């Protein structure tokens, strides 16, 4: 291994003394317990953490692998786990602290949350006929009503599918159609940088033509004018006041679905990742406790959007399941200036702060000295998620934000894993910058050689896999069993048995620390969000002048990865850059997917590097995008001369 040895940061003793997992010895004991008695381990925590309506009688059933069932015979309701069971002891504790873009604030106690969620559930049931198993799409800004909507669905046993508010009408239409949702919950719009922006018109467009949607419930947030469709659209504020604050929770089986969340893969349209009730909520709660070590009086803030899995597990379900106070923020971290998050940390005395490396890079670049202006002494744990964190961002986060005393938890996980799977434990794990460190207790994560299925040696890259099913694991791809099996269990076998493959590459160092090296498939990680190259290519192909396209990721200073597209026009005289066409193509992407998929660079080329069987050699395209020399053998290409032509087009 030629890699330089990374520095190691020991846990802060003061915090470690009261941490839930205090040292590596305790970690190893837990992991040994799980290894030796897997079902005993999970059964113990499921019994301890979940308020069961009916206790489970089996822990895990993998007879129909990869369709695994957890906590068979158990019955519960996730909204009870997140709200009702706290009322005896935490009725007046803040459940949610909301801060709007323009600085408006609201504190919602557990009792108030209970009442709002019950009213919401009654509205869904009585006014829209929502029943157990129905799909409800939530297309909302970051306001408390988004959390009420999620928990109201959980209360009724309806399956929510949140679509991130930055997705376009087309993307929303596809997700609504795939889930066959009967209700959409949205808002007129919200605020960003002190200006109103709109959501309802996007919903209107998504529902044009044939749609399974019967009702659209509109929460008023910015009061801007919107179009009302008679008989379909209803005002939340009109209906909610009529509802009672008592709604009996639907008692669900452990494996009844809780939600769908669409995410990008390397091929085809986004997949509806399905998570079920008991296993998901158990792990959401356990990881909240272990990884963020949130104490009863702590204030915890995750800056994600509820439209992504991080918002599901670590703004709403995890914190509320453990009875914590969770901060919900509507705005952007750099408005009105790059001191906004630190001002909020000071004001609310935030103890755990969780964000994406992209946000850290932006805050660092735009406000290097901002943290110094505020009292950040309340901070204990600083988290990162979604992408690797680079050394300068890590150093600034650790030293300037955390005052060299906080644990930085680089949490590695995915939409499909439900919660963290590889992460440091604050108080226990000595940290190396940029390392997700070790699998969490109970998670049998290993880096395997894809050919032999054996664990790789230190320094040898391999595939990041999980060799045993775990409670919060994806339960299926909505409506497509084959895709589920093929997407996650087709690539790697250990001792002849298929194991879950994350799609990421990873490497152990000499101390067994795990570093995630990035996707092994055609998925790009833009600002910590997953984008399938196939999806972007499909959008670009809708431009009538485009003959062919190949999309790759290219390292980007702020976003981690940017989207780089090679396009062949039907009129192939266009080569190099072209502002007008770039604008046209990006407009189509905006319509088809949304701003998050806009290309950073589009180069018009005369051809693509294809093998004789017609496969595009993306590795060559990635290297050209980075400006790297082509070291690989190009003689197998159908037309090796195309490489130089593409390089010329990129460099013009
Ligand atoms: O490539 C990994 C990267 O993000 C992917 C998961 O994306 P998504 O399902 O959208 O969930 C994002 C939030 C959990 C992974 O396959 N990723 C996530 N966390 C890390 C990471 N890459 C490196 N380090 C991480 N800590």
C-alpha cells in the first residue's frame, strides 16, 4: 500500500464517558454478540426498543431469500412508536423545532404533534377515503406539515411516497403512476432566499391526462395564487379544522409496508425502494441512539430534505422514535449569509449537527470565518452523509466548526439500507478523516472480491456488501420482484450464497478501517444525491436534434461530482461547446427530471468510444472528462481514432 498513513483522532473523553457505546471494547462485544447469535441480538433490541401491540414470535425468516421477514407475528404502529408512547413522559417536550427560510419559528411539542398528526390522519381517512395499503404521494416543502403527512400515513397504514420538491412534473408523474397513488399532498409553494417559489403548478402539470390521483390536498405556505381544479383540489386549512384529534392507529404487521422512496439506479427509471414497518423503525431508532448519541435534553439538527432518505430516517422517523427534539429547516444554509447554520446552532444550542460534505464545502468556501462569530460550544457530534468528505472540508468542519472536540461521524449508507450501516461511534471509534470506519453493531458489512466472494486484503479494492439481511434492509422494488433480485443480489456470492451488494467500491486500510471509494456502476453522486446516467441520457435524447448521448460523472470542487455529457447531434457538424444547444438540452433536463440533473458541461462530439459489440467504454469518457491521459488499450474499439477526436472536442 502506497497510501500515506492517515492521522487518528481519539474520541473526546468528556463525551465518551456518557456515550451509549463508550469504547471499542464495547463495540466489539456487541458485534461479537451479533456474529454469534444474530437472531438473539436483533430480538433483544426489537423487544427493548419497540412498543409492540402484539409481541413478535420469530425474529428472522429468510426461507424465501432475498425476500426476508423480520419480527413475524409482531404488530405495531409506527406513529405510536414516534408519538403516542412518548406522551406520558414527554408531552410538553419539543418534538419538532421549525425554522422557516425567513426566520419564522415554531416549536411543536409531542402533544401538539400528536394532535396535528391525528387530525391529518382523520382528514385523509374521512375526506379522501385513504385506507391501509393505499399510496399517498407527498410533494412538499420543508415545513412541519410534511412530517404530519408522513406520520398520518403511518397511522392509517397508508404507504407514503415522498417526491423531493426539486423534481419536475415529469419525474413526479412517473412516480405517481408507478405507485398508483390516489392522493397527492402538496403546498402552494414555499420560500427560498426570502422569495416565494411554487409547487402546486408542478403537481397540476404532473396530473394532466390520465392519472390515478383523485384528490390533491394543498397546504398554504406562501399564499401565492394557484389554480384550483374543482372536485380534485382541496384546501388543507379548510378541512383540518373539522377533524378530531383522536384517530385510532391501524395496527400493522411487522412487515406491512411503511413507505416507498424512489431512487436512481444504473439502468432504467428510478426504483420504488420499499421499506416496511418494524425493521425500519427499529434501526432508525437504534442508529439515532448509537451514532448521534442524542441525550434526553439534546437538540438535534439534520439539514437534509424530507424528500431524501436522510430526511425520512434522520429528521422524522429516527429522532421521533427515540423521543428526541428534531430541528426542521426550510431555508438554504447560505442565506442570508453563510453563517446561518452557525447562528441557528448558537440560538437553539444544537448538540448534534448532520449535513452533507457538499454543504460543508460551500459553507467553508463562502464563510470560512463565520463559525468563529458564533458560540458553537453546544456541539458534540458532527455528522456527514451522502458522499465522501475531502480532507480540507473535514479539517474545517473538525477544527473551525467543532473546535477540535467533536466527533465527526462519516455515516455511510443508502436509500436501500434504511439507516447507517458503516459509521464511527462518537465516544468509541478513533476517527480517521474520510473513513466511514467500521460496520455498526449487527451489520455484517464486508468488502468482498466480486469474483471469489472472499473478503479482500487491506489495500485491495473490492465491493461493499452486506452478507446477512438486517432489519432495515430494502424489502422490494415496488411492483418488480425481478428488478429487486437483479439489482442487489445478482453480483456477488459469498460461499455460494448471494449477498446484498451496495453498488459501491471500498477498501480496508491496515487497521481494518473502511473507506468508500465510490460507485462501481453508472450512478453519479451529485451533491450527495444519486443520479442515474441512464435517466439523464433518456432526458437528453428527447431533444430532437440529438442522435446519441453518453453521460459520465466528473469530479467537481463543490458538488463532489458534476454531470458531464457527450452528445452526438444528428447534424454532426456541431463539435466542441455550443451555448445555445447546451441551454436547450438543459431545459429539457429541467422539464424531465429537475434542476438537480442539469449538466455542468456538454461537449458535442463526432462519435463515442464503442467496442465492436457496440458497448460504450465509459471509462475512457470519464478519463477524457477529467483531462487524464488514456492509458488503457483502445485497440479493441471499433474506431480507435474517435478518442483523439473526442479529446479535441473537449479541449476546444
Ligand atoms: O455511493 C454511496 C454514497 O451515496 C450512495 C447512496 O445514495 P442515496 O441512496 O441517495 O442515499 C444518500 C444518503 C444516505 C451510496 O451508494 N454515500 C452515502 N454515504 C456516503 C457515501 N459515499 C461515501 N461516504 C459516505 N459516507
